[in-house]
């Protein structure tokens, strides 16, 4: 017995096929409609439209140096971190000790507790007075010891003379040995007194030296106490604006710990990282155009004040330092875009940036298009100030390494594809080109 054959449903298959064909036909129709109704660009075939009309301009010579674009971060040329120099608690905050306040040089910011330093000063001064009294006593002792030495020497001389007389008498059997011994003992006692007086007199200079040294030590302690008293009032070392004010009343200040930061915003310095190859072009005094990294920022003029002597081998950059006056547009800490302009050493040929495409430019010579390659030396932004510069709305310019022939007309639209040798009508930019450029073509190739 044979198995039943599956039934094929033809209608669903036909339905799907018809729907698919309908969608494909609708897509083709929409594509055809869009294609035949598209905007038609002006024909660039001279045989159909006559001569092409091209906006042209003459290149011009300009004393312009190389331009280098880089970035930097502004910082105050003069700023000071104010540390505490003694250990003491804060007892008073002065009115201008707060962030954003303007302070003058020497203006008090914080007062610390100075009672310990007052006591140290009193101890040192009293010690100096005691030493001065001892020095005065030494002056009295000096005269007394000098007189005592004289008397001791006189007594010793008399004792020696008496011993000599007794010895002569003993030799003549006029004195006994006991008398000689007594006279000799008296002479020895007198000599001992001379030695003691001389020793005391000779020690006086050394005692004076020790007292003077001790007095100098106490004077140093007194001076340190006075300095500590002065340092108990922390003042601003310069005029400026407070950026940091950290302490409150009752907190402990410690030596070397920052209690305030003062920033002078009148002079700003900007370290700028340039390519190492810029070193042979950039010199001190060159112009730098700065612009803050925010919308609507105005350009700021600055001058190169210093150049770092070494290149960074890791980044292959050099650092130059530009200086400018501080303003609302140029605050310390702002991230800036900079364009450094090296000084011009000779005139260079300048054309609009839009005229160069892929290292080539198109020119018009004898009514025909001539294209050739050019070497771009560098580019710059701005409005060139030269009597030779054409009146163009461009702000982006290209400096060519080699000059163009005299009388060359450069096609401003460098991205346009033009056939070499195609006949064209050159229309100079700035000579009311709108009416002439838009009128119907009447010339034929």
C-alpha cells in the first residue's frame, strides 16, 4: 500500500509572489521618481554650456612667519603659598581672610596665640639681665684680684727676704734650725697665696668669655621669641587675591603647612608645548594669539618671554612661556589654544586654503585651465594686512614654499574637477561677480 502524497497549496504561494513583486515594483517606481526629479547641477561640459565661469584671485606676497598651533594652561606669574611658621592655635581671622578677597602686601590674615612666645621672650630677657650682672661683678673682681695679686707678691717678697736673713743668721750660729723652718714655711705660704691670686686673675677672661657666649645664646633665644611673636600674625607676602583660606578659629597651625594661597592675577604666564622643530624659528618676543577653550572666547595677544633650553625627548616638544596681562578672558588655570607666530624672514606667496586640494591648485592662463602640484610650507588663520592682499572673505590661508609665476590667477574652488586645458572665463573675486557669474553663457569653446 503506497503512502499518501502531500498536497501542495498553490494559492498561498501565488499570493506571496504577487505581494513580493508589488513591493519590488513600488520600490523601483520610487527610485525612478527620485532619480528623474533630482536637482540637476550646472553642467561642466563646455560643449553644452559654453565657457566655464570660475572665481579666481591673484596670489600675493606677504611677510609672514611660520605659525604653530599648540595648547597650554594659564598660570599666575606671581603666586605665593603662605605657610605657618610656628605651632600655635588660631585665635583670630582677619576680615579679608576668605576665598576671593583682595589683599595688600603685608596685610594681616590670621592671628595665632602668642602667650607661649611672650613667656619665652621674658625668660630670655631676664637671663640676659642676670648675665649682665655677672659681667659687672667680673669687672669689680678684676680690680680686686689685681690688688690682691700685688699684695700677695709683696708678701711673698717679704717672706723670702725674711727667710734669707734667718738662713744667714743660722750660718753664724745666731739662729736655730726651728727658726729657719718657720721662716721657710712662711715663704711657702706667701708663694701659695701668690699662685692663688694669679690663678684667679688669669681665669677672669675665660669666665667673661663664657658669660658673653651665654649672653649671645640668650640673645638668640630672645630674637627667636620676638620672631615667633611676629610670626604669630600671618600676613600676605604680596598683593593679590586669596585662592585658598583653610583655617578656622581654634585650629592648630603647624610650621610648613599652607594656610593661604595668594594669586596676583594682573600678570599671566602660559607654558606652551611646541614641536621640537619650532626651536629654529621661534625667538623671544614673538607673538602668540591665545584663545580660551570655551564658546565665544575672544582672542588674546601675548608675547613669548622665555624659551626652555631643553627639548622633551619623550614627547619631542619644546616649551615656550608666553606672558599677557590678566583679564576675565585669561584667568589662571584656564586651558588655552595658542597660535605662535614666528618672525618673517622673507616674503612668501599666500593663497586661500580653499584653492588647494590634494597638494594641487588650478590656475587660469590664457583663458585655459592649468593645474600643477604645489608644496605647502604652512597654514595660518586670520585676515592678512597687506596692500597686495585681495578683498576676500577668507580667514584660512596657505603659504606656498615656491612662488607662483607673475600674473597667475588661482581658481578659488580647488576641489572642483576641471579638465586640463579647458577654456574658462576668469571672474576676479570682489569685482561684483554675482550678476556676471549667474548670467546665461553666450560664449562657445
